[in-house]
């Protein structure tokens, strides 16, 4: 491989400072060091957490160093590996011209194929992988526990935007560029610890399974892995973005008898019903009542399970108080780093359970390949979440679609073409 061990210059969307649009830049991606893997990112989807980190004042934006390459829902191919990496195989790259020249073809044929190589796409044969913002070393006490998926390996460094040695592998204009959650999938190439990758089916479409890097896995796992929703139970899902729709999908899979979808945007209700919602409620349609009062009345005492998929402390309380006394469970899947939730103690004392879930409770490196297989077997929806496809050059448009409520997931192509046609699935 011509690129192994060398710095790769490629395109990336760089966040130079908070609350400013991303800038498409030429960045340098250094080779992988020991226990690291450099991958070519083929596709990445845009998550609300990426937008939140960049734009939401007073939240994640002031906890991350800048400049920064965002992105954490990606999929790609192993380009090269550092020392002591044994679980991942890099790609092999060749040109048609070199192949035929080695067989002694005439100079005419060699010239022809030398010209042809400029029009031939390079075919990497390295392992297909999904980057993981939640590592899984398989060795620490948490990885060995069946009570948590929160691996401790490299955790502090990843939150600070660097890898194990305290530095990033990405630079631009001679300046270090930090890596978001240790991933940075808004770059055509990136470097991750070997504990932060899941090897997946070689036949898996990367522009689909990239969604399993965060949102879909989180919502689906919140229902089936953390809450463990039961057959015949009643559920309420608060927030109908990708996480909420995935939670509805999980509730339907285990045959919950009633699934109430809650959102202030009624345009999301049709999609929620496609995923399995039995009822859709807009809190703004019920003046004089809180949404928890509405849900409690609809279910004669409250739901068995409530899943909060927004990341708002107010909605978290709404969700908890929508569950029934003596056994109701509320799972928080929405993301927030700095806000505080306030709950009357009596709501807990009366037999309700409040849980949090990170990445849906999945052991990332172990479970993501299983989720990919489930998709390949047509037992898990992914295509239905994708509303838009855009090239990297239009990534700021993807953010705008997200905050306008016009998209569920936009998939960004990181191929060489910057003029790839937009696609909006039916």
C-alpha cells in the first residue's frame, strides 16, 4: 500500500470555533501509532449531538477544544494499522497499469493502462468497520460486567479530543485539530484506537450501516436492551428524531400493545406510525394539561415504559411522571452534558424506576456487528431513517435540514466527488 506509514492529505469539515459553519479544508492525517487504526471514511450521518457541540451555547460547545473535526456516525474501510494491532486487516491498493506491465505487455498497452488508472476507482480490500465513540476493550472491569457498557479505556482522552498519547492525528495549516469523541468521521480519513472500531460484514452497505454508530443503536437499545420492554406493555416515546423512531421500532419488535409517540412537530407523526406508533400526541394540542397528565389519562394510570429521546431535563421529568406507580420505568436516552434534572422524590418513592442509557446499553465492539447482521437479514430498519444524501461539501446544509426538522438522518458521502447528486428516498 502506497499510503501506509505516510501522512495522508484529504478533505475534512473543520469547526474552527463554536457557533460558526464548518469549513471544508485540506487536512493532514498522520499514520496510526501502536494500537491504532487509520480508516478511510466512506459515509457518515449527521447526528444532533454534532450540531449541539458546535452551536448550542452553554452546552457541549464549551466543553470541547477547537479547532475540531466533528462526526461520530461513520463507516469505512481499514487503510492501515499501527504496531500491535491484530484484529483488523488493512486494504491493498493497486493500479491496472502496474498489473499488466508486470506481465510483460508492450509499451503501448502499458501507456494505455497508465492513462486508464486515472479513471479507475481504487478498490480497498481492508476490513469494513464502524467507528465507535464508546470504546470496548473487553478487558476492564466494566467490559467484563453485565451491568454496564461504559468501557474506561481511553475515555478521558476521547472526551478531550485526543488519542492515548495526548495528541490528535489530524492537523490543518500546521495546527493540531482535535478529534470529536475520538472519531471525527467528517474527515475522509481518521485514526482511532483499535478498541474503538467494530469489524462488520464485508457485504454491508456503508452508507446505511453508518447509522448504527450512534442514534439508531441508542434508541433501539434503549427499548430492547435497557428498558427491556415487554410483550403487551404500554410505552410512551418522547421525541421523534432518529433516536425516538428507533425506540418505537424496538417497542414494536417486542410487541408492546400501545406505543404513544410524543412530539411538538405533527409532521413527524406519519413516520412514527410507520415505525409502529399506535397513538401520536402533540403537547400543544392540550392546553390546560401537562403532557404527563394527558398520557396518564390515555392509559388509565400511566405507561409501563417511557423513553425520553430529546435530552431536555423538562421532558425527562415529563416522561418519568407519565409512567405508572408501582413498577413504571423511565429510560433517558437523550443527550445533555451540563443540564440538571429536578424530580419530586415522591415520584420515585412510589415505585417508579429512572434509568439512563448510553449507546443503548450495547457493548459497542461486540454488539454493533450483530446489529449490522440484523439489518442484513432485514430484521432491523435503517433505510427508512435516511431522508437525504449529500456530499461533504454541503455538510452545513445537512445541519440546517436537521435543525429545521426537515430530516431524520442525512448521509454524507466522503468520496472524491464533490458534485454527487443529492438523493431523497421516497
